[in-house]
């Protein structure tokens, strides 16, 4: 971008959502558009060349060496395309982690879909894809679950692999480094928002990641796969705790749920080890001592509430009670209600998974336990494949958007306000 940073309203430092390198706008690379300029040193022969421009057209877009105007910009370190929104508004990074099979892909797809409804209808905020091409895989997941042309047919989302479309290879000399693909959104006030006139000040970009659960297992990260380095730039963490993967929770729900994942011989993971590994990486990368606690919020999202909730939490709170209009006409989160629910969930966790509570509260100063269900229904076994699936027509998310809404409430500087009066 040009050197006229203040005139263009650009931020003084940019954090790349791919490799987390920080750089001033003047070092931004541009993506060439002329067909003859194929081949990039970092990204291979199939992509357009990146370059540092010396000429710009009247609209402020760079002109490549063959005279073509360009629009896409890229990080000077990894050369991957950076959404232009993050050059103009602050970017909030949030990390989502969990063991293999805990439901991160379903959680992300359902959360973003629910936010597209809730933010506009209740909070007078727009949410849009900062880069639709980069968000393509997440949008496809939303379509599979909520716009499926065969809503009565079993479907599922593919498991996130350690490499593949959700990861991007970048070449540094003889070494290939795989970075996770970020999903980036912009959140801005709509007309009717009490701070609509301050849109430039309160708008935010939100960046989240869908890492394979294996990346959070001990030994799952290396110099060629720094897949979880975003943990140290994140404003808060969401860790998925899956009760169907915990023996004690399954024992408590035996014979009281139709979820095949609750079978006595179901899969189990030491989910506390995932959190302890993440804590170790954060401490190492941030230079924290072993007795220093993480000072940003940690949300424990207790997934698949539809399976264990009727047995262990028979008095759930409806979303309408949690999200209520305020005096300003837009909704707010009942903070006290959330904290009360967190206290109830902590009692459950302390009873059935005390090792996880110890890991969470030994690492972070502020820990919140939030129940949720991405699908609202237990999966069923496909008789043809033996795989678990869900019929889109049956999907009814419960509190799926609440963990991220709560993080926004805690860290975004007022985008999601609090209501402190308890109405229940």
C-alpha cells in the first residue's frame, strides 16, 4: 500500500492472519494480475507473482510491471493474500481448539451461521466475509448444514485433516511450512445501532481457525507445521470439551440418550492433555513462567448438550432469556445469567471431569463453562456406510453462538454489551 497511511485510514501495524508476522503498510506486497506474471518464490508456479509497487492508478491500486492494475494485497513474509479489511480496522483473533472428533468443524459452521442471524436481528451489527474466497470452505459447510437441497438425507462435515484445504503451504528456501487457513469476518454497526456514527472506531475484523485436533496433541506441532501459533495472538480461547469422549459422562448417561456416541465402549480422549499442551505452547511462545496464569478469557464449550443435557442439566435456559433487548433498543447478553450457568456447569465438570477443571483453572485466570449443541440433535448411524450423520432438516442449534458472543462481550470493547439484571 502507498506511504500515505494516515490519509488512507490505514493502521500503523498489520498482523498477517496466516503467519502472524507484523508489518507496516508500506511493506505490503501486491498480487500481480497480468497473465505473464505467473510464479511466486514462496507460493509456487501456479499463482500470480507478488511485488512491491512503485506505481499506483488514480484509485490507489498498484500497477504491476506489465501495466495491469491490481487489487489484492499480501503479507511480505508468507506472500499469502491478506483481506484489506484488516488494514483499516482492528482484528480480533480467537483460537478454537479441541480433541479429534470433538466437533470443531460443526461448531464453527453453526456458530458463524447463527451469528449471521443474531448479530443483525438482535445487536444491530452486520457480519460479512472479509474475503469470501478465503472463507469458501466454511461457507460450504454452512450450506451443507443449512441450505442442503436434500434436507432429509443424512450428511456430515468432513474431518479436519492435519494438511489439506484448510492449510496453506509456503516455501522458505528448501523448507515447506504449512499455515492454517484463517476465516476472517468484518463486524460493523448497522443503522439503528447507538454508536452507528462511530462506526470507524468500533468496527472490528474477527479471525478464527479450524485446526485438526491432532495439532493440539502433545508433539503435534513442528517448525514446518506451526499450526497453533495463533494461540499467542488470540484475545481469548474456546476449547471444546466433548462429554461423549469422557468415560464418566458416558456412564452417567447410559440408557438415557439415543446418541450412539454415548455407548459405553465409545471413543475416549484425555481432553485435559489437549488443554495442557496448548497452555505449554502459549507459555513457551509468550515467554511466560510456569506459575504465570493466562490473563485472557478461556471459554470451555461443553459440546453435544443434546446428548447429556436432559440427564445432567434438565433445566436449560433458552436463548431468548440470555439475549434480551436493552434500553438502547439493541440486545445485550445477560452476563450474570451466563456466569450462573457457568457455575452450574463447573459443578458438573468437577464431578465428572475434575482433571479438566484443574487443567483449565491452573492455566487461566478467567474460565467460563458454557453448554452448547451445534446440531441440537444426536447423530444417527448411516446404515449404508456405518458413519455418523445428521439430517439437515433436524438441525436445531442450542447456544451454538454463545461462546463466541461471550468472547466478543469480554474482549471487543463494547460491540456486544452486557445486561446485568437477572430475569429468571
